[in-house]
């Protein structure tokens, strides 16, 4: 088990930069792992970029698939999966 949060990538800044200079606005967000069980403790403070592995698939907005089922008298009805 592992827990991460979706964060904007950051870059190094100088002392005289403003409070948002560290953000890379055009870059896609990545997952920063903050807690794991003992089997996955190597992930703590690591990041996962989009397109690597399958973890990002759970964060995608996908429509819920519907199944067409036959009701009584041959009528069909849509039910969410």
C-alpha cells in the first residue's frame, strides 16, 4: 500500500524570486509518495510522472460504462456498472 499526493513539479529558485517562481506551470502534475507500508517504503519521497506505470489511470476522468440489460417483455434498460 502507498499514499501519494498530486503535485505540480518544482524547480530551484533564487533568494530574490517571488513565492510562485518554483512552480513549473506547463508541466503535468505528478504523484509524490508520502506514506507506504513496509513492503513499499522505497517509494517514500519519490515521484511518479504521468504515463509511467498504471497508477495514473485511477485519476483519469472516464465515463462510467453502461450495460444494456433486457427487462421484462423484451425492453432494454441501462444500468451503471
